[in-house]
């Protein structure tokens, strides 16, 4: 009986949302309608059965209709007298800031909006602020499987409960708003939408009534990653050398915001005549999980709709590492460098805006790297790399942090 009433209540709530039936539900409570439907159906079947036993088909028709009408009246009366006083609401979140983006020491505030679809009492509810991390790693294949098994784990970093919705009576057609406010914890993990490592912040409205599916509501919020002023604002140079020459990469700074343009310069300083097959610069995002069977997956293509990617797996490193090729620049192909004739090559990358900042947790980490390679056809390649810090703060803040340094400053800095 309880399951029937729960199912019936949900169906009544859905039907009551139809605008054409608004006048009916303004007058009649859902319990009356539910009781009338149940009483009419049961009475019709019983009346038709006894009528058929006494008078055949004609008796079934007359008996069913007569009993059905009486059952509707009696069922409606019983539903009115015995109806559940439990209200039913639809919940929504209305954030004060509107954008849903927050930084350190910001307060998350807004309103829980309850729109009753059935009058009655509610048991109250709460707002939850939740931060969870999702991590992927490869596990050795089972049995005859050729490919490793992808395993995902979930870590809960923060849960804050705010019992802002009191118990009481709600009236259909009269929405109510309850304010809430919570502070973000410190230190603050940023939102990160990665594949191997992901951090998600969300707000949840949780009604106390166990059968109130309509009362539940979830909304993701976005927490920005910021970097202290001055960190990574100095020019940096990295180099690699061999008997044939030196490859130098110069960056004006190593901290950037998503959406900015990263500019850099490569310097080739040959000690002897040198022929390079190609000169390339790569922008890489590296996700590392300490779990897994010690291999690195180099990913060059990704389909976000299907979740499939194109890449190459190698047995190296520790745990599971995913290396994503975010962008690349080909600076030269089949180029000849004469002895002692230094050459400069400028490059730039437009940093993607996808909520994938630098991330560091005990369960996984994400770093960004600029890698330059001078490939030789008949000798050892020269390669340099520089780790950069990516954050999701406003790009104009990053420009202020970087002052007026440019690529030339990085080249001249020693």
C-alpha cells in the first residue's frame, strides 16, 4: 500500500504540473484525486464482475458504471479524510553571484527556492557543499584481456551541511525562499576537469522526506585556482647541450592564466655545422596517479563525446601517467645551422580555457610543461623542458603579476 501511495503521489505531482489542470488542483487536493481514481477503478471492476455473474454482458456494463461512479465519490471522500498531509516540492538554487565562480576566502551564498506542487507538511531539508576528487588509473588486465582495465576512485575532500530549510507547511502555488551562506575551506582545492585527475565542487539540496525525489537538486560551482602574487613572474631559461651545440628555451615567466597567450623563444647555438630534421615546441599536460602498473600513456587525440582517445602506452615511470598533447608548433624542418652562428626562433601558444589548472593532491597531480626538441637525423636529439604553473584566475591579474617582462628579458637574463 505504501509503494502504491508513493507511486501515486509522484504521478499526481507530475499531472498537477499541466497548466490545463490547474483549476482542478487548486480546488482538489492530490489525496482526493488519488482516492477517487483508486475507488473508481476498484469499484468498476467489482461492479462489472458481479453484474456479469447476474446479468451477463449488459449486467457487467451497468454494474461497472454504477459501481464506478459510487466508487469515485466514496474514494474521493476517503482520500479527503485520510489523505497524506505530506507536501511535495521542487527545489532549485539561486546563487547571489550569478556566475557560480569563486576564489579563496569567497563566500558561497544564495537561496534555496522551494516550489510546492502539493500542499502539506514537509520535514525540512539542508544544503550541502561538497568537494570530491575523481582519479583514474590502469590496472593489469584480467584473464585473456589484451588491454589494461581502467579503474576510477572517488575521494571526498570536504562536506559542509547547512540545515536551512525548516519543517513546516507549504502551499501549492506559493514558492518560498530560504537564504544560505557557507565559506570555502582553506587551503582550497581548485575545480579541475581532467581525465586522470578531476576535482568537482557542487551544491546539493537534500530534503528530509525519503520519498521526495522532486526535492533533490544539484548544481556544480567552479572554484578558481590562483597563484600568490610574484610567484613565477621572473624570466626563466633552460638549456641542453652536446658536442654539436646548445638548445636554449627562454620564457618571460612561468605562471599563466587559462586563456592567455604564452610567448617564448628558442635559441640554437651550434658548436659545429648541424643539420636538424625538425625543430618543434610542444605544450603538454601531464596527469599522474601513484596507483597503476607503472606505465605512461602518450595521448595525441581525444574525442570528448565518446570518451575514446588515441595514444601510445609505454612501460615506464611509476603508477599511471597520462601525457596530453595540448598544442604544438613546428618551427623548422630540414634546416642547416652553421658553426657558431646563433639563431633565434619565437613561438607562442594560446592556453586553453577548460578548467584544468595545475593541481597537487596526495591522490594525483597535474602539471603543465613546455617541451622543445631539436631532432637530428644522424645523432642524439637535443631536448629542453620548462614546467609552468597554470591557474584559472583572471588573465589581467596574471599580466599585472608579470609586470612588463617580455621574451627579450628572458633571453638576456642569466
